[in-house]
């Protein structure tokens, strides 16, 4: 008998016009770039499914993976005229891939039809109800290529790997029709709008527990409708039996088996089949997700609360939410189309280039501004680069210090490829919860009030709400919706102001293990005193500058003063501390850390004029704030220049005492973004020239100790540089995307030499799927303040905070702080505010 995989596929004899490999075989074509992994269903830290492109892997040659790299069972088969083709699973067909901020579309040729599998996770940061839904869409379309009807059936299943089991490995499941359970053998309703949902959960759930970063509680939901099929069927049971049965009969048995254990081919799968008969075009849709009620453990004055997900305040129970999400598909497409056009337009506006023709509201395939592929670029566009030995650095042509990058590539198209890939990864790192004082189901006013938002420090420490992870992520929210930044900072303030943190500086995180935001009452969090104190102050002030809302800032001003008093004492000459780049270890006198503290003190000097000492501010805090003046900040900065700039006066040092060192001075980005004027323009220009002298193939190393870099800090640094150096940073990262040997979701930490793989360090740090890629939006955050690619490095005057052509500086400009028209600003970005339920 034939082996199982051969039963599933008859190879297509036609081929698409794609780039061949050395053996003449067709390779996938990617637009706007080739990501290491393509996002499929990415909505939360636990709903995070990807398709790796490593070693030319495609959607139908390798299994989808969880962000950790572990396999997820998700199968899709289309049968055309009796021949079955895997489009999601393990086999080979010619393929093109296109993505934007919300979509990943895969197009295959299968005999006489094209198959398009469209994975849709809407990125709508202004729409909190839709954003909080933990479900994602998959639409599969068959289109005849010969204008003739063909007999078409669809099959899809998921396995039990989307949630972790207990030690016994048992799963329990049911099939629901319009919210009512079907037990055993069910009668099929073929009405097009009948809602079917497979729901499964661990047999022994452990709320708020994890196993290998997967949750041990919650309901996995896989849903569909008949959608006009002449025959619709379902079945659960052993994978091999069900798939074999479908390939032979093109339908399923309409039975719900009982719970059992199984592995490999005997594992449980939950399947649907749609039979459309002879058609020239047909489409099916599925939704997949993980529904958890409650979603977060949170320390409060009344004890540890179990918080419900925010979507319950919008939709109530899970079955209404599933149905509303399904019915909302067309509206969500329209909103995502609008958001995508806005993103593409904003990228073009930043670079002052002509906007492309607008994409349709429901792009399929994705309408990207252009296709940027390194394989299409002539090799001579890379500047002369001399490879060293296997254990030495490569180096530039000693007569040419203009950097590497890809000079002939469009910078705007390269930047679009980066931010479009980053958007879902950012949004998929957060969960949205109902505060403990709010009703869990406010149906009279859907989605009213404000959520608490919790970040998972994915793939590094697994902490909750880590400040130095939120900090590099912040440009995304400053661009897309500053309110989410506030909702993410609020739990940190609540725990510190509730007396749950004993240290005199800002917390590192609000919980050592996601999803347990239970604080650090003994102050035993990872200590980054200057780092986190600066982060808390700078993000809080940035929120005020981008929202114009001063009341929230004033409410937390006493807490900010305590962090400021620490910075006043310890930021000018930092002790041996960790920075956010903690994988590099502790270091004394960090130049980049020192300037962060000084810039944060500048914002506190501005706030001290906005908010005089209050009854909630202690005498010590008031005394400290009395010391935070512009004169003190200027004096600190003068010392910083004296300590932190190399004797050669051509670059800053990594550490004051280390005269041969250098590093990315990314923390000065906040000085430029917030128009603070702390850093001398000559320093911006000096660093811009220096980066081009030390750039490697895939960008500028993070510092002189290693040849790895971080893409988020690279874009932060790029935002402070001249046009040519900024382009070098941006096109180097895009070039890396097309050539990297990494295999998991977008890593922010990689080698700038060789194959662009994961860092070659003893601990083998492998970052993946982290929200810090929100830092790639640093250029678009500048756009929100009126700055564009035409701005010179370090120029933070004149055009800042101009909205819709109107200079919005107010009467307090002379005092050093500005605001701008909130309503007109929030009209831009991703999505529209959410009013009613769909």
C-alpha cells in the first residue's frame, strides 16, 4: 500500500514563473520581502502560528509552528476533479507569498486551479474590542485557470497541540452547532450560516500555568460554516484514519468521538469538509483561536484577582463572540484595508515619495507597494567587502567608509517590508483585561472604560509587563495608538503605588512568569535601576506628548519623582548595572545608559513646572525635584560629553573608561522624538558618520564587543542619523530579511556577518517573536511629530508637532514642552475607534 503522504497529493504538472534554484527547481516568490517565518494566526502570546521559510520551507512543505518552533497541527487540502492537494501541511506545489500588516497570502497552482490561502489577523490598535478577540481567520479560495468548472472539495483540521496537556496527556472536546453541543453522531445542518465550532481543552487544566510556553488552560476553538457547500461534514478522531477517509471519499463521517490519548498518526484531530461540486470559483473560511476565561492573575489591594478578558465587556460569552467575529469578516477586511493603505501612505509620506495606487479594501492577494527582493539586485550594489578568516571580522574597503546597506534598493520599500512584517508580531505579544473594579460583562455599554494591557516578554525571560521590553516597543503605539502604551504602563504604576514594591527606583516587571502579574513584593525582580527608571519617565512623558492628556501624567507624577530622584543621584555616572541589553552582561559607566537618565531628567524638569509639589509628594521627593532643573541637566550633559566621547572626538564610547570601545547610541532617539534639545547636534552628526565606518554586511553591530546587532535599536539609531546613514541601516535590515539563516519569527538579535544567523555567544541567545520589533516604527513615530526623511540628523526644531499642516505648539512652548491636536492626530494610524458590537 502507498505511504500516507503519497495518498494526500498528486503533484501539479504545471509550474508558475518563479525564480529557479541551482537545480532548476522553482523557488517561492515573496513580496515585499522573504521573512524567516510568515505569520499565520498571530493574536496573543498563546495564539501565535507561523510558517517557517528556512531552507526554502513553505506552507505546504513544513508544518506550521508555534513561536517557539514546536510544530502545530494544521492541515488544509483542496480536492480538484478527484485529485487532492495539500496547501497547508507537508507536500510541494509552486508558490508565491505576499504579506502586509494584517494578511499573509499564499498562492499555489494545483492542476487546473489556483489555490489562495489567506491568513488574516487584523491589526487595528484603535479598536480595542476587535483587537482583544483571540481569534484569527483563514480563507481558502479556489479559482479555475481554464474558465471551466471543476469538481471541488475542501478539507481542514487542527490537532491537539494548540494548548498544553497535563501529565496524563488527556484532551476533552466537543462539537457545537450554533452554541449547542453535538454528542456522538450528529445530523448536519447545511444552512449556509449555521455555526460549527470544535472546542477542546486539557483534561486536567491548570489555570495560569504553562508548559514550554504553551498554556495549560483555555478552550481552543476551530469554527466554520457550510457557506453554500452542497454537502458539509465533520469528524474527530485519529489523524491518519480521518485524513485517509477524506482522501478516499471526499467527505467525513459526521461523528464526534470520545476523548482518548494518541500520538503521531493516532493523535486527535478535529476536521471539517466542504463539497461544492462543479464550480469555477469557491471559498471556505475558518476561524481559529484560544479562548481563556480568566486571562491574567493580578495583584491588587484586595488580594490576587483573576481578570477576565476585555472582549467579554464587548461581546459577553464565548459563543456570541465567535459568531460576531465570524460575521464581522467583511467589516474587518474593510478596516484592515483602510489601515493598510494608511500605513503604506505614511511610509511614502515620511520619505516624500509618490504614493502608490490605493489597494482595494479586501486585498487578495496582498497589494504591497512593491516587491523588494535581494535576489533581484545586482551583486555589485553591495560595496566592497573583504571577508576575514572564519574567526575574524570582515571589513570594508579601507578607502570607502560609506557603509554597506544596499544602495540601489528603495529605502521606502525596504522600510515598508520591515514594518509590515512587524505589526502582527507586536500586537500578538499583548493581552487585554477588564480591570478588577469593572463588571465582567458590561453589555449596556460594550467595550466601555479602559482595559489593563499586559505584555509577555516572549522568548527571553517570560516576564509580565517588562518595562525595558515595552520601551523599545513604544514607537509602534506612539504611531498607532498612544492609549495602549498608557494601558500597558498603568499596571506598573498601580503596583508601585499600592505599596507592593520596596525599591526606590522603577520596577523591572510586574510578574516573573506570564500570565501571573503578581508583582515583586520583596523587590526581587531583575535589577535595572537606571534603565527602568528612565524608561518609566520617558514613556510616560511620551504618552503625554502624543496624546495631549496631562491628567494621567499628573496622577502618577509623585511616582515619577521617586524614579527621578534615583536618576539624579546615579544616572550621570552609572554603577555596574544591567541595561535592557542584559544578555551582554553588567558594565560600569555605560555611556548609552547615562544619556538615557539625563534625557529622562530633562522631561522631569519640564514636568516639575507643570506640576508643583503636591500633598502626595514627600519632602524628599520635593527636594529631589527642586534639584532637577534645566541648569542641572545641562551640567550633567556637559560632563557626559566629557566622559562619553572618545579622545579622537569621532564617536561615543561604550563605557566612559573604555577608550577603544563604541556602541549604538540609540537612547538619544527620545531626545529627538520629544524635541528636548538635550544632545548637541554635533553629536548626532558625529555618530552618523561613525556608524558608516563600522557597519557590517547586515548592519552596525550593537557594540564593539561582538558582531551581533539588534534591529529595533538599529532603526532607533537610524532615526537620529543623516539620510545616507539612515538608508544604510534600513536597507541592511531588509537585506538581512531576505538572506538570514534564522528560522523562527522575526528575531531582533542576529549576527551582522556570515549568514546573519542567531548570535554566536556562549549562551546561544535566540530571540524570536518579541514585541520589541515595535521599535521598527521609530521613523513613523517621528512622522507623527512632523519630522520626515528630509530632516537633518539632530534637527529637532521648526517642524516638530505639526499636525495636518497646522503648527500645534501652544503657549507653554517657551517652557520647553509642547502638545498637539489630539483629535486630528488620532484620525491617523491603524483602524478606527470601536463603538458598537459588530
